[in-house]
């Protein structure tokens, strides 16, 4: 990467980090592009070289922050070597729950991130993040997800619907349980949440009988 490209990446990342700080303290609606640019030390006109408007940077920020969270979870998965210990559907469930648990723990440690993602994440935004990968994002969502499926050797009906349901479940339960201990704290709800995730995975897995037909 040349010096000019490095400078562009630095400016883009500076705008993303500044926007995240302002969005999580003031909210998206009360934050202006002028504030983001000024606090990042970048000319307002330069902002538009990277983002269309503040809602575009919000969407890119969700993708960026989600990528960082998932990247940490996948790195922890690699170090755990769980995939070497289990295989098939059972292995996929244990792998997915490990990732979910790591993500929830990150949300527990960073409530501002949880609030931002839960309030602003929509399936349309996440699906776009799932199918695209910008230069500074640390993980390709789509590749990571489908690689997990491929390594399990299991075929799933509507894998994106399965992912959508699990993401919505984790997001909503994390928001209520971590921020408000409602109806229980997150540790109290984890067994129920993980049983439900297992059920969703099992219901989408294609059985041998279904293969034969």
C-alpha cells in the first residue's frame, strides 16, 4: 500500500472512530457531519470523499464495528481448537455457540457498542455487510459464515434466514439482559438463549432422510 493510500485509509478510519464516539454519546440524529469532521481534524468537504451522508457513515460503522467483533470471536475460536474436537452438526452447534458467547461477552464489556449496534442494526444493513467487504474491514462476513458451514459438512435450508433469526435473537436478548437485567441478567438467560439457538440450527439442518428424498 502506497503512502497516499495509507493516508486515505487513515482519514477514513479517523472519521469512523470519531463518528462512533459521537453517535454513542449524542446519538445519530443529534450529531452533524460538521461535528464529525471537526473532531476528526478533517475538512468537511473531505468527509464526502468517503461517505454520502451521516447515515452512510452510520451503516459503514455498523459493518466496521461488527467486523471487529466477529474478527475477535473468530480469532478466539481458532485458539480454542473446538473445530478439531467436534464434527458434524454437533461440532457446528458448539462452534456457533462459542462465537455467540464471545460476541455477547464483548457486548457485556462494551455497552456503548451494544447500544449502538442494537439501535441501528437492520437486516438490510447487515445483509449488505454480509455480502461486501470494504478495504479496512477485518473480516468478510459472508466468507466466514459459509466457511463454518462448509467445514461442518452439514447442509442447511435457508442458511441466511437461519443467520437472521439467530442475530435478531442475540441482539434483542443482549440489549435487554445486559443493559437492563430484564427479565434476567445475561448469565441467567444464556442457557435459554443457547438452547433456542441450538433448536434453530437443528431445524434448518438437512437430515439424511431429506437428502434421500
